[in-house]
C-alpha cells in the first residue's frame, strides 16, 4: 500500500508540474498533449517492469533493477553510519579503504568507464531518491519518467522552433519511437541521459533567445553538462560541436552547411589529438578496445543477440572502412531473423516502422519547404549519424545497440521532417484537444 500511495502521489505531482512549468508550454501544442505523453511513459515503465519480472527474471542482469538494487547498499548505511553514507553518495573522500566492503557488495560499482558510461552516477541517484521513496521501486520509475519527459520536451522545443508547422511528426520522432519510449521510461541510464541532453539544449536555446547574461542560466547549463558527461561522456563529446555550430550560425552567416561540416571535421581532428590526454589512449585504440570488451561480455554472459562483424583494428583506416557498415547495423538491426525474444521482436517491428516513416517522409518532400537557411539541421544530422556510427563500431550485441542509438534517433530524422509536409503533421491535428477544452 505504501508503494501504491507514493507512486500515485509522484504521478499526480508530475502531472501538476507539467501543467505549471514553462518548458511544457509550447506554441501549437496544448499542455494536455504532454499530460497524455507522460501517462504513455508511465504505461511504458509498467510494460518494462512486466518484461523484466516475467520474461527476464534474473535481477542481477535486469537493467531496470541493477542500479536500484546496488543503491540499497549505500542507503542502508544512513542510520548507523551516516558519514559512510555521505561519502559514498557525494564521492567526497569516497575512495577511502574502509568503504571498500560496501563497494564490493555492489554488482555494478566497478562497472565504470569514463568515456562510454559511468554506473556510479546512477547508483548514487537511486540512493538519493531512496530518501523520499522509502525503498519502494515504482516512485523511482515515475521520477525517471518525469525527468525523461523534461529532457525530451527540451529537445522537442528546440526542434519545434527549428522545424515550424509540424508538431505531430516531431512529437512522434521525439517521444513515441518505440526505443525512445521504452528505454527512457524506467530506472535506466538512457532516461537520465535524455534529461541531461534535453536540459542542456533547452537552456542554451533560452540563453540565445534572451541574448543576455544570466548566472542562473549559466548554472543550469553547467549542471546539465556535468550530469551529461558523468552519465555518458561520449555522447556529450559528440554533442559539443552541435552547440558550437549553433552559436556560429546564429548570426545569419552564409553557407551554414559548409560551416557546420567544416567545424565538425576540425573538432573531430582536435578531439583525436586530445584523446591520449583525456583517456590515455588514441581514439582508434579506445574504440577497438571497447568493441573487444563487448565481445568479452557477450561470451561471459552467453548473449544470444551477438552479430559477428569485422573486428576493429586500432587504426583510422579500420574505423573508416567499417563506418558505413556500423551505421547500417545501427539503423537496420535487429531484422526479423534476429528476433528470438519479445524485446527483439519489439525492436525488429520498430525498425520496420522507422524505415516506413523515412519512406513516407521522403515521399512527402515538398520543395516549398526547403529552408533557405537550414541553421541547426546539418549539425543535428551529423550528430545523429555520429551516434549511429559509434554505436555500430563498438556494439556487436543487438540488445545494447538498440539502446545506444536512442539519443541519436530524433536528430537523425528531424532534417527529413523539415523538407516533408502532409496535413496530419500540422497543428490542426490538435482540434480534438481544442474541442475538449472549449
């Protein structure tokens, strides 16, 4: 009963905040739409819970439980050893030897990789949430669904300002693509990732529109960036040139496509030179090692969704040669022949849906909607392609590949929505909501 009460209270609080917060007040989109989208996310979180309790019953490998279960080790020290709790929660003096027994009791504390992901951030977030949820699971899921809604809405607002007059198709590609809907609707790293990404994007957009310095806005941007880089630093590094290109092209500069592409090229070259300083390894070595790590994990856990691809060599020639195949694997896999369980079938159907959507968009291209100044669109597209290629490089496990591509999906598709138009994509679709309001 306690869990039900806390869950309902969390849901109603989130619905109230959606109605009040400025980020959810968007031109051409009634607030009721965001209420409905949040309820759909809660339903997706319930579906994810059923999947991981009925079909994948080993909690040690259940993504929605792994950080939640480990956080109990930190939380349980609060009353008897509050200093230990504080150190583990904040990381301040968190490396001291007397804390090692706690860390050894967790399954995922040592599963950390500065560049590709950091499990400790998610464990600490769950430990903090336990202060309010009394150790119950579903309120955690509701909080993460709400944070994901905030992030996705930040992404949607910027895309909506970039591609005017197509709110329906943008809502579809931002909120309702099955991978995004499912993998950002629970206590999963991708939910917090899109929260950080969307918050950063929204705050930068607001700052540029206001054209005035604000310490509070700067604080929000730095906080979002810090959260972003601690959850999945590689996505952050791929996203940095999007923001810089945005600033460069904001003053109506000529040839924005060439300017954006040129800056991305310079940025990636510079990043490759800095990689040994940041990570201790060259970029090709880093990516090849990560792929080898995935193969090792697949062998240890006897993963069934592994696709055998050409093993990467630690050289730029190998990365360039395998880049097209990496992109196509991320875009197309899993195919129906790879589906051996409910999640694989879910993903296979989604890929068919995405390819169909791309076909519809291509058939809906209208020359009248070609933007004279594409602005952010080239940067968004390059970011989406980069996420897909990097995911395909390092991830031979299809189950992981489906989740790795989530942050790149809407940005890969949005340029096609900018040059396509049909009546059902427009704001007229909200007539039902308007009728209900009247």
